[in-house]
C-alpha cells in the first residue's frame, strides 16, 4: 500500500492526457500520507483589486451621514478620511451595506482601516493608484520612472513560494475591452519591476488554455474526459473521501467548460448586433467575473500556483460595462464616480456587486476542503482592496481593505483601525512574513500589523 501511495505521490502534480493537455490534481489526504513534505497544503496569497475606490458612507463604519465636500478635488483629497487617528482592534459586529454580502463569513474576514499611500505628484491619480498598489514605493524613491513603481508584493512572495509550482504567479483581469484608451498603468497591478509588466490574461478561454492545455479549442474542449481516462487507475487506489473530492474537482472543471461555452455562444450572437460599444461590453459582468474567479480557485486548489492577482476592472476607462440586474444600459464606473452626488444609489449598488463577487469567491474557496488543515480559504490570505479610498475625491488615504482567510495564521472577525498615516506597505510586510518571506522592511513600511497575526 505504501508503494502504491508513493506511486500516486509521484503523480500528484500532473496527469497528462492525449493531445498534450496537462491537468494538475487537487490536494488529497491519501497522497499527503505518503510524504511528510505534503503533510499539509501550502499557504497561498490572492489579491482581489477593485478600481475607482468605493462610496465611503456605505463601506466604512461610522460614515453613513457624511456628504461629498464641494470644491477643487485636489484640495479635498483627504477631506473624507474619517478614520480615528488612534489604533483599535475590536470585533467586526454589524456590517455596512457594502460589506453585507460577507455576512455569512463575518468571523472569517477582517476589515482593516486607516491604511494610506502617498501620492507622487506628476502622474495621473488613477494610473498610480492601480500600478503602484502592490509596490507602495515611497514618492521619488524609484529613479528613472514617473511612477513610484517597484517589484510588486506578489512577485516578491513568489520568489519564495513559487519556485516549485508550474506558475510562480498568475495574473487575472476582468477587463474584457479591447479599446486600449489608457496606458498599461491603468490596467495592471502586477509588475516584475519598474517598467516591466507582468501581463494579465483577460479572456477566460485563454486562461483555461494556459492552465490546462497546449492545443487548440477542439482538442481541449473535452479535456476532462481525456484526463479522467488516464486517471482511472489512480482513482482505484484512493480512499472514499479522496475519491469523492477527486470527482467533485473534475465536475467543477466541467462546470467551467460549460460556462465558457455559454460565453462563447453569447459573444457569437452579440457580434451580429450593431452595438456602439465592443461586444465584450455587453457580456454579463457577474458571470464573466465568476468564471475568471472559478479558474483562479482551481489554479490555487491544484497547486498550479500559490500566488494570484485578480483585477475586477481597469482604472478610469470610460468604456461602459453592462452590469446585469443592476442597470438597464451599460455604465462607466469612472464617469459615475465623478457624479457621485446624483448617482450615489447606483454607485453603492455597484460597490455591493463587486463585494458580492468577492463573497462568491470566499465561499468557493471555503467549499474546497483540504483535510485536517481546513479549507482552501483557511490556507489562503485573500485580500479585497482598492488603490483609492474614494473615487470621487481621488484620496489615497484610508483605503478600503478586507482580509479573508488565513486560518490559524491570521486573526479574523475583527475591525482593525490603524493610526492615521499608517503606510499600506505595513500590511504588505505583514502578509509577506506570513507567507514565509524573511523581510525587515517592504517599501515604505514602518512595522507589521501585529494584531492581524495569530
């Protein structure tokens, strides 16, 4: 039996079907027994980025009665930062309207307020808030660049935890538009270093092909059938629990394939209609985001990568999206944010919509059990955040941050308010250390957030 498990362990990483298709296996208890190295699944890190900030009064506790100040935006960038200047950490009791979709996981998430970034004068506020979000370099610290942009957190962590995975990092984007109005700095949060972009994948099929296939669509459409046939002997040696998990895993892949087929059919039909916006603008946003999210979860579950970034949409692009069940016509998030006083209700709906997709992924991760170590969510530090505290005033202080998961390593169910002026890099330093990276400092950090660590 031990020899059988060792043989299975050697096949832990990949099963290869005909046509060059490769598929990784999920973490299975039976395989972990055979090797002390695989005794527990690894800790992963994922970042879910929301552009244009949020409507503060619906997101932050205690700001429900605040109003948008009048005057020059440059003079009021910090006027909405209402965080308490003092530190506190207390139970996360009642959730605000925007955070309400997380109610079922209230004890598994922590709201972190009071995190700031310093804007470097001379570049666009939206480009900098996205591209510099995960690098947080101090203003003018990076020579030869108009942006304070350095190697981002995901790649620094991947240098430590991504050396044995097929992909050190994976970059997901839910921007389906092809009208590249803005530069790359508006549409990417992952960078190998200053001026060296880690390009994200926007199309679900391209991401599926990158993860699971080296062939064209007709060869990988039935990839799960091919791999299941190759894996038949492996299933016979698995215990009941692992066999059930194995089946659930491939069923989830079939579900993704069906969703991708529906998306492709929808694109073909919409291409026949004369719309002013690109065809992709009329695809249901929720379905698009969830399909990309499902692919991210599978990539983390199978060990294809331990580090991902997931960008919900681009900064400042005015091309509208059609948000199903929200509005009757396509809307531009950026344009709406600059008319917040008149469109406050619609903007709150959009913020809640983005949080609903985050909650969907939190639930999806929690449903993936990984033996005695808990769920995939327990073994992932999953962070919701934005590079702006408010899209109307372009403020860089008091950013909206929610940290989910982390299991026994991260203290959840809290509202942590950091003292005014606390660098966002303190959070990144904390997460890097949780991931096992030995860092004395990250960017402009001053210390880690000890109250977030168990």
